[in-house]
C-alpha cells in the first residue's frame, strides 16, 4: 500500500493515476541535486553534505516523526559516528567500509542506551535527557582529547575505496545518494507494514498499541536503535566527506538542526527530510543568506510551523494531493464535513470474512475493584459460555466499563479472579491478554487517523502476522504474500460493513459512526476468540445499526465469544444469548433478555418507578 | 582532602545548588496550571542576568531599581512567550505535546537574538547590596557573603512562593486548576488568565534568579542551556511541582557536582549527574517528593 | 414557544464532541424560581446538554441565553458571576483543598469582603450541618454523601440565580438522596431556580414543576409531572419500544 508516494486515487479507477505533487517535487529535488553536484566543486560538496543530512534526518524521522518521540540527541549521535570512523581510519588504519559499519554499530548502541529511560518516562522528561546527553557528548570530546584530538580534531580521514579505486568527489556523493535511496526503500517497506503502523500508534498513545498486542517497549527500543544506526552511518560519510573532523561542527545547534529538518520538512512522511534539507539547508546556502541570522530564522520558522503548520511542508503537500484525489474520485471529503451517505453496498451473505475460531469462555468470581474510596465493582461473579453473545447493561456508574477494562487487562482487580478459557489471567496486562486472542473496542474510536481504512483494519491482524522485521524491510516473498492475503481479508471485512468503496480514505475523515464500525472490523480481523465491545451502538444512525447487526451475525458465524456493554435495548434483545444487569457494582439480575427486562427489580433500578 | 577544601567545596555546592533550585522553582510556577515544561525557562534566567549587566553595570542603575526593571522586563517576555508559543498549542487536543517544540523554538530565538545583540562574552554583574565577592574566613570555613546571600534568598523566596500557593486564594485557585480544570471553570476561575499570570510570574522569578546568580556565574548568553538541564535534573529528582523538594534536590545536586569536580572532568561530571537522575527516576518515577498521579511521567 | 422572560432558555441547541453530535435541536427553558427536571436513559445526552448550557462545551448550532447573556458567546468562567451554577456529575470538588478553601474558591469571582464571605459560608453551613465540623479537613477525606453536599454548597455560596445539578444522587444511599432533595426544596423556596438531571425518576418528578425527557439526544416530550405520568413515555425512553409492560 504505497502511502506517501503513490496516488490516493480509488482502486476502481480505470485511467492511469497522475503522479502526485509529492512525487513530482521529490523527483525534481533529487534530479536538481544531481545536476548541481555535476556543475562544480563547491556545489558538489554542498550536495554531498545535503545528502548526508538527508540520510541522517531520515533516521530521526522514524523516531520523532513516526513514533512521536522528540529527541535532541541526533546531532550527538552523528558526532559519535563521525568520530568513530575518523578515529578508526586515522589512528587504527582501518579501511572505510569496516569503519562505516563500526560507526553504525556505535550509533546504534549509544542510541539504544539513551533510549532505555524513554521506555518509562513521558515525552518532555525524555527531551531533556537527550539535551543532557548532547551536552555530555560535547564535553566528553574535550575530556578524551588524547583519543579524539581535542579542539584540533582529527585530520586525514580516508575516503572509501571500491575495487581498489578511491572514491571521492562525485563518486562519494553518488554513494551517499544510493545509501539514502536504499534507506528510503527500506523505510517505505517498514512504514507500510505492521511495524510502521505500530510505531505510529505509539505516537497516538500507547493504549491503541497495547490493545493490539504490540509490545511498546520493544518497539521503542527498535526505533532508537534504528535511528541511532542511521545517524552513525551518516556520520561515517560525513567524516569521509569532510576529511577533517573537529568538535566545532557538533555544537548543540547541530541536534536542533535535525529536529528542525524533520519537523518542518514534515514529520512522519518519507519525503519530509528531503524537503526539509532542500528548503532549509540547501536553499539558504545557495542564496548565500546571512549565516549569522540562520539560527534565528530556524527558531522563528520552528515556532510558526509548530503553531500553524504542524504537519510541515510534506504534510501541506500531502493535503493538497488528498484534496485533488478526492475531487477526482467525485466524493468531496473535507475533514469534519457532514457525514457522507453510507455506501449502499450489496448486503453480503452472512458468511464471516475470516476463518472460524474456537471461542473462549470467561469466568469471573467475586470480582472487586476499588478506586480511592469508590467501589466500582463489588463482588461480581459471572460465566460466559464459549461462542455465545453476552450483554451487560445497567444505569450510569454501575461499573460496566470497569468490568470490560478488567477483563481486557487495563485495570488490575482489587479482589477476585478472572479466568479466560480456563486460564487464570488476573492481574495480567493488556498486551499479554491481547496475545491470548482477546480484542476490544473503546467508547471513543481509536483508529489511527492518518492511515487509510484498509490499513487500519489490517493493523488488527498484528498478532497474526508471521513475517519478521527483516522480511518486511526487504519485502521478501513471505512478507509480500502475507500482505496480499491480509489486504484481501481486510477488504472483505470492509465490504461487510459497506465501506469498501472508501477503503483508501484517511480514517480521520470518516464520520463517527462509521469509525466505530471500522474499529469493530479491525478487532475481528485479529480472529479473536473473545471480543469485548463497549457501547458499539452509541451514536449510530439507522443504516449503521443495520451494518452493526450484520457484524453481530458474522461474529456468531465465526464462533467468537462476544461480551458487550450496551444501552440500546432493542439491539440487546435481538442478539443476546444472555444478559447481566449491573447496578452500583453488583449484579442485579441475570438470564435471557426476556427474563431480565421483565423483572420488576430491573425496571425499578432504571426508572425508580414503583408502578 | 583537607577539611578546608571539603568545606569550601560544600559551600560552592550549596550555593550552586541553591541557584539550580531557584531555576527549578521558576519551572514549577509556569507548570502548575498548565502541565507545560517551559523549554525556554533557562533563557529567561539568562535574560535576567544579561539585563542586570546591561542596566546595573553598563548604565549604572542602582541595584534596587535595576532589579525591579529587570523583573518587569523578563516577566513581560514570559507573558509574551505564553501568548505566542503556549496558548494556541495547549488548546489543541490532538497535538498535546506541541508545546515542547514551540517553547524550544522560542528559546532558540531568544538565545540567538541575544547573541547578536550582546555577543557571548562573560560579563560582570554587581552583587546583592551588602554582600561582596570577597572571601571571609571563619575557622576552617571560607565563603563569600554573596554566596550566603544567594542561599538565603533562595530559601526565603521559595518560602514566599509556597506561602502564596498555600495562603492566598489566587494561589489555591492555581492548584485547583491543576487538579481539575473544568471544575475550576465552573467556579468562575479562568485557567487562561491564571496561565498568563503564572508565566509572567515564572519570568519574574527567573529574572530574580538571574540577577542574584550572575555575580557568581558571570552573565553570558551561554548560561541558559546548562541551567535548563540542571533545573530539569532538580525537578526530576525532587519531584515536579514540589518547591521544597526542589530546594532539597538542588542542594544535593549542587554538592554532588561540586565534590565530584575534584576527581572528574566536566564531561564525566555531566554523565555522573545524568546517571544520578536516571537512577532516581528508576526507583521513584515521581521524584523523591513528588506525588503519584499528580503529574504524568 | 419559549417565554422571553425565562431565566434560561435554549432553542434548537445542538451539542457534541468534535464531529460527534450528541444532543440535537434541544429546546427548553427554566423560569425564575422554577424547578425543572431533565430525564433520560444513559447516553441520552443529559450531561452533554448541561455542559453545553454552562459553557464547558461549545454548542455547534442553535441559541441559548442566560438572562440577557448569550451563552454561545461566553466562556464558562464568565457565566459564573452572572448567576449560573453547574454542579457537575462526579462530585467535582477540589479534593486536595480543605472544605473551607473549597467554599472560598466557590466565591472566587464574587467581590465580597471577608466578613460577608464568612456570613455566606455560615448561611450555607446551616443547610449542611454535617459539614460544619469539617472545615479544616481535606475534601478528599469526606464520604461520598458529604462530598456531594460540599459540591452543592460550593455553588450555593455564591448565591446563584440558577443551579444545574447533574445526577446528585449518583452513588448515594437512598436516605442521603432524600436529604439532598430536601435541601434542593429549601433553596428553591428561597427563589433559586433548579435544573435537575436525574436517573432516579420518581423522586425527581415529585420535586419539580416541569420535566423534559431526552432520548438519543433529542427531547421527545415535556410537561408537568402529572402529564408525563399519565403517559408511559418516560418508561419507554428508558427501556425502549420493544419492551412489554413491566410486571408489578
């Protein structure tokens, strides 16, 4: 699913899609850069540095742009890589290529160590730790001056050699460009796979990620390691291009520069670093604008962009492309507009789009949850048989959502036990429970707004995917095959809820009710054996309620156990095999829908009527 | 090590620690109603120091008048920052950490403009009236009256800040906004107005810090970044939002820094301090005196 | 249809969260000194409507006025000194402050002297004697019922013209619910208008002059308690069309 480069034209379009503005601009920049490099020594050096910066910035883009972890240590990591290559080649006589690998390794290690605190700390704590780290690296350059050459630095860094020939000038430039292009391809593969979506889900808040079974700690560590390795790699090329390495090049401003390039270029977009470097490094250098005012301009630019254009240049261009594609598709989908009519798709046969699963039973015994003085649940015992549909109803504050949160592992119980499929799961976290093939939805839909509907639904298949990170990065056959199969399955689910025609649209542009349906589809593609729905019918229109009914039938077909909190009494009566009524944290009544809603006690709890 | 040397190091450590604590408190003042950690706060302290030099040393303004003018100027800059870099961003639910970048951008602008205007040389600022930089001997203890003044002013000013939060209705209103913003609004308390006031007061306190610290630190446009990091370290150890915790943590950090300078070069010292912060956060994520659930960590 | 002299009036008001419409085209009014109830099942939109009226949420369309003030053009904190009080659900007092400070914060915008403030606090404590001894205690240490009383006291201490209460009985034992309603009756007798959102329908209906019934975001019926009791619209709003008559 080409996200950033390819056109967003609908799949059914017969004519060749016109290239997007993003593609055109990126191609022009690359070609322009190559042309400039051929035209003279000064421009060649400038373009070489620009290419190195693009390479490094792409690494930071993965960490800060996609995963949303702001870091001001990137310049220091490039510095570490630069010095590693410089020292290895000059002092220890290594060749360039082994030094380059060393730089990447060193960058990766430093970054991973730096990233360890980020696993537990919030964003701004971490930003300051990266600042402290940057300052420490600068100070250490001087402290270790026998090793690093102090202020004088290191002179005479070797150039790479290819088949016996020294590569310099245009050759070196091409090498960096090729490295950047390879990285672009790898990142494109990764970002359009479950790993990329998982990274983006970290940016939007861990809850979504964990509910999908994503291990956020491991993913963050990956993000740090990867961006650090790229920084180190870029550092190696930088050392070679410069020839002389001194601490002067690596002031704190250097780290700010990379943050700037990523944020203004367009965070979370592949073309962002290219645009950022072109607009904010190459252009000012070529126009010879006053260097003394450079940093002030950066600061002002950063401020203006963060207030008015948080999506950066690439974001603005992407928005333009989207509007163009929407106009061509004939449906106007401006954000926040009145809901578009749900596509009247043929009501497909009730066959479930995914394979059957063995539903799991749930047993709760004397479950208690105490919050600070409020007893949300007070001794709830409940049995749900495998493959059945069980609905929980009750007045406001009766503890329904708390119950769901406990079964899915988001709240640990104060007392009592929870067994899923006979296994004791009391106290387990949401990731661990999700890996038991338990899925849930939330009261407010938590789709990833920037991804398409198809990608969102496919993300639900996270735990089912077998292809490893490397296979995804290099688009090896197994990864491609899995992607095709899951794409097809995701499309079948979207067809079931009548949204197949909008599969390529951004989830954020969808009206609320349809977002809820997509979220349920996403939960189902994970082939859950237990599904928890929190008020799925809330806010749905009549048409959407019909789709929901279809979903319920498909769930029954699949064999998944369904536990649902709902107010909509007609829906409950329609689908439920058994109903539990909660009131003030205790069970008021249990049984079939008919039994429960005829009970005088239940009526009284709801209305207080004594009639 | 001789007792004299150790005591001298402790005096330095306590003095620097007091300064770091004041920086941390100025962060807290802006943080309480907003949950925003102002990345430009270090530069506001720098502005306090530099304006002190510009007015007191260069223009020979009397100290009492000078400090008032400096406080007013920097408070105004703090307010300006709130309007320009903070107000628009905290209102957005989707980009709720956008202020990290906007306040960072503001600090970049400030430091570079100051560099252009004043250059980066270190400058002299007159000490607090009644104190000097000359050292005084007291048995084995060596110190300057300015150092004592700094420690006393830190403790006294923190006491005043705490009194405001605990004994004035406006201070309690700020705490109320921090606890439950909507409930505060329903009582007629305006979070936006309190935010503006808090940022202005944080600027004023930063100015006080700069004026009082500059005679010892030497005023220069480069001090802001280091103070930003030290201020953060103090908050991380002491617990964000706790002012007395900041004082305790600051004094401790100052002494660790000072005593380790005997053996460790600046780079290693930085790493040591960073390691101390990380260890504390590992064991007590909310700092030594912070409260669980009060702040997001 | 709406009386222009009503203290609070809303016309075709729609309130939601972002693009999610929760309440649509709500029209209601509360006259001076009147007691009005807003009834409806969970998720019907009662709390959302109150938030739209008090300024915590910006309505997406329609009009609303409190006296002469245009609610859509005012902020929540600006409406408070004009005499509008919203006691939100969940006992939203300041748990880390003392009871006394909570009451003082309630008067944050009232320009009163120290003496006057003390007098008002005494007056309010007469309505809630159980709070009298607890002036210096932290509000978080009070029981649920006491916290609810503090929340109401915090609003009353500013002598509002209209108090909007969101499910004050939530989580309270039945005898406490009675006490709360008794207190409301008392303040009502002093000329303060009350807009009460409640799930405990029967008790609410005993207390008010007029009631509106909300279902799925729309007001489907309104009238005096007698008028509403004569139909089964209330029961249907809570339990849905499909349900048979509840067996007694």
